[in-house]
C-alpha cells in the first residue's frame, strides 16, 4: 500500500486566491471559490478547467464598484450529494436593485453546463449551508408499504401519463440566467434535475439573523425556523438519516468591552427532525412534484413574458408608423415649438365619416396619401402577425404546459386523498383542488383569448381591406376603384365599424390620455394582457345567447357551489384577464405546498434535543471551522472544530448519539512531533471512521498531512460538563504510532488549507499563496499505482503531441 502519493504531474495554478475548495462527492471534479467571488471547477487527473463563473455583476453601478470582499463575497459552496448540482451562496442578492436591503441569495448551477437552474432569496445574510442525502433505511414504514404493494425500486411521484401529453414548444429566448440558447424539452420538463432522485436530500441554510431554512432537493422550502434571538448561526450539520440537525451559534459578549475587544461565546444546539426521518418518502414524492411544477411555472413565466414582449413590440412598431402621419399642425400661424406639442391624433369620427358619407377630412386624406397602399398592407401584416404569434404561444406553449401542471396535481390529489400517509405531513386536499380549479379557469381563459383574437383578426382584415378601397377611390379617382368598393360587403362594413369603435377614440370622449401617440390601440386583445379586470367581455364564451351552458349552470347552482373537497366543474372568471389568471395560478400552486411546510416547521419548534451553552470563548474577530460526519452503523454523529482564523494548539471532537436517547461526549487532542508541539491548521472527515488533519510546526513552517482513525479516541471521550476550556487534553505524538494502527502522516512543504475526498481517495492542498495547489492520492495499492502512472503518461503524451484533452468528455464516465 502506498500512502499520500504525490501526483507530481498535477500541480495546478489557480487564477486567484482560494477561499473555499470542495471535492465533488461523485465525480472527479473539484470546485474553488476565490476571494474575487469567481467560481472555478477543475477535473482531477488532467487538471482541465471544466467551467468558470466570473464574479457576479450587480444591478446598480455604485454597488458594482464596491469592494468584492463585501459586496460579492461567496459565503459558502456545497455540492448536491449526487454531484450534479452546485450551490453557491452570496453575501447579498446580486440581482436586487438595492444590495444593502439585508437579503442574500443562493444559486443552483448545473455541473455539466454551469447554467443557473434555480435561485433562492434569503431574508438575512447566509453564513453556512449543508446538503445531506438520507441514507436508505429498511425500517421505513413507507418502504414497507412499497414492498407490500409490490412496487419496484424505480417508483416515482412523476405520473407516467406525462410522457403521453404533447410537449410544449421551446421558448425562443432562453429562460436560464445568462443564457441565449433555446430551451430543450428536458429543460422544460425537469429543470431542477430531481426526476431521477430516489432518496430525499435536504439543503440546510443558516443565516446571520438566527434563521434555519430547509429545502428538499435545494428547491422545495420545507421549513423556516427561528433558532436564536438574532444571533448568527456559524455552522449547520445534518445527520445522514435526517433525524438530527445541529447548529453552532455565536453570541457576542457585550460585557467585555475593554480596549475595544469583544469575546464570542459559542453554543451547540440540536433539534430532532422526526418528520423528515419517519416520512422521508412522502416528502420525497411531494418535493418531486413541487420541483416539476416549479419548472413548468418557470417555463410558463417566460412564455407569458414573451407574449407581453411580442405585444409591446408590435404596438410600438404600429404607433411609430402611424405617428409619423399625424403631425398635422393645428394652425399654420403657431410657432414650431407649439405645434410640436399640439398634434392632431387620428379620431374615430373621421373614419366613420369616411365610411358613412364617403368624405375624408383634410388630415385623414393627408394621412392616407402619406401612408400609401404599400404602407397600409405592411400595417395590416404587422397586426396579423402579432395576433398569430400570440395565438401560437397560447396554443403550443401555455395550454400544453397547463396540461402538464394539471397532470402533476392530479397525482398530488391522489396522495392527498391517502390521508393516512400524506395527511400527517400536511398535504391538504382542499388546497390541491383549488389549484386544479385555477388551472381549469386558466385553460378556459386561454380559449376565450383565442376567440377574441380570431374576432379581432377578422375585423382587422376587414378594416385594412376597406381602407385600401377608400384610399384608391380618394386618391386615384379612377373607375377601377368602383370595382374594389363592390368587394366590401355589408358584413364587412359591420366589422369595420366594430374595429373603429374598439381601437380609435372619439373626439367627444372625455378621455384624452390614450396610451399611444396616434390614438390607435388594439384594446380588445390588449386588455387580456394587463393585470386588471376586463373592460369588455363580449366574447362568445360569455354570451348567454350563444353559449347555453352559462344558463344551464345559473339554473343549477349546486353544480358550482360544492364541497371544497369535491371537484366537479371549473369556474370561468369572466372579468379576470389572461395575466390575472396566470398570477392566480402561480399563487395557487405555491399555496398548495404550504401544508407540509407548516407541519415540518412546527415539528422543528417542538423538537429541541439539546442545548450546550457557552462551550467555547474566542475573540469575536476569529471564527470556528467545523466539520461533521455520521456513522449510522455505530449510531454516532461526530463534529470536529478548530479556530479558523489562526493555528490551534488543541482540537475538539464531539460525539453524540443519533438515537432518541441523547448522549454527548467530547475529546480534546494536542499533537506533537518528536515531543515538539504542533499547531492544527485544518481538519476534515475522510470517511466515517477516519479524520484527516493538517498540522504545522510554526518554527520551521513544516506541515504534516495526517490520517487518524477515530477508534483511537473511543476510550478517551468524556461527557461534556461546562465549557471546553476546562477539558483535559490527550497528547498524541504523530511519530509514535505504528502503521498497523492506521495512524499515518507525511511531511510536506508549507501548506495552509486542504480538501479531502474519501470517495476518490485524494486530497488537494494549497500552498501559502493560496494560488497553487498540489494533489495527493491518500491510499493506493501497488497495482493501482502502476495503472495510474500509465494514465498520467498517456495524458502527458497527448499534451506533448498537441492533442488536448477532450473538453466534451462525458461526466458519466467519472461517476462512481
């Protein structure tokens, strides 16, 4: 066995000073968060830079010029347990117009593309995050039900009927932050990458103002718990069975203010997470549906934004064309400055006079003369194209995505009806039914909008055709124009009259504040794209003379006024706009998942397990560095902590039981090398049985990389009594252990920080400059050593021959 083999062929240089580095739990990748707020991901063996996220740009220019250490500091980074998602916590909400509003944000990025998948905004500054996956347990009640019902291990909350539904078209503009590409079907259906998750994983966030927030898969907010009285949470740790959460809380000692130096007192608080432990499969399925629904809502939001932009673009284009022809002066005697502010807009009276009497005012005749037949046709084409594009987005995007959301909530309804399982986690059938009704109302409103667009498009064509014939008659005065007039039927004249009344204001109208300079609007359709009640509801779906279904329902109120738990019919809200229905849907979907949030939050509030106050006193300008790991087979939860700001002479390891009976022990260790006292720089758990340490001799600047089995400490753990300053330490001379004990070490150059991966059996250590790193393989058999040498030789030979490593190498090849 070869220990701590230095991979001399790989000595990486980093583009900035390293602040945090962490190995991917499943792939041969390591991520670096730099002091400049840049994020860099490298591959292990080739040291290939996979992707690089530059420091985020703030919205306000003043904030963007501020010091990056305060305005864009990366608070923490964490991989999702399957290694496919990276969470990055920033000190402020970088997308906010006011970065000093006290909020912070967390982004989830796809490891393969670096694209941002989801954003979480937190009230308060994020201090720490922890992402933990639940270890499978055969004792789960729900798992027993699955076996009894003879369901396979590939069960999922996602309905199989989803694949039978028509797929929504890709939105023309990418809705991922910083993306300009079209979205694929995979992005639309599972943007959050949770569909294939078989085990619940939870992202825990601790804040400066004492809040803890829990997110299933980093997406579904399951709980928000106020742990302390506005005291910062410095570290969060979840046990691997999700039954326990432990937090280190800092308390500022205001009594010690001599020489402007204050002390911080650290306490350790633990809470039971009984709901997560006992109902993890139920929460898993609810969270999967939530993530899928939010993915669809994100797609729907972008589609609605695209509809609004298309509408605004065509209105600006039409108004710019028409406003050029209505700059007729009220009086030739007025100055040019006056006439510029006193333009005569197009009025419905002039068009009706032309339609009925065949006479055109001077301003209208000039307008037609300047517009020309070619310009008129372009105008009609622009309006028809806008209507057509909106209809396509409604039919092929909005309605299809609503069908997908409906299918997800139909599955959720089945879960809600299983009250024995899902009722205990707060899933409410009434809230689910309300969402289904809202989806049905939205679908009805989309049908109404299509009918209105069809009628408006019919009127537009009739108006443009009539105006063209009038233009020919007025300007050409040729007999051929009479034949054009015969093509305008009586029904067309009715359509033209409707169009003029709907889209032009009358001179007698008291309302002079038209939204466009030319006094021309397409208000019949435009009213549906505003967050206001409709002003005109004359569509056929609302007309009782055309739609007998309305009268049928009015005569039978028992069909609509039903029990909240029963769903018969969907309500058609005649006065609600299309945008209003979208807003109601977004609120209703999120409201349906508040039940589990309330239940889990309440269980946290009543689940206090232990509180150890004033364990340690250190200066307030120094921070603790804490690490943790669970050993389910032994039933222990380990936490190690050291002073992060300077080398330590002493390390503490806390061991607490995971079972219901709470027992907490502690051990303090001091390390020597040939009787010479060493300082502890960093520590991380290598596996559930081994901890890795980075020690240093402050006099010689010599570093030691150490692997220490935890079983060497079994007989030295003592129950905690009082603060740690009174704990007797045990002395370990690292040179006195035999290799059979499992305690091994290697002497190194001056190293200041490291990241270790027990899965990959590799460590990355940073030099004092924090800009250069060196990699070590922790334990390698002789056969593996020879095989690895061949791999490195191949990489080196390809580099010499000018054939760089293929950057498109599949990540799946490196998954363990």
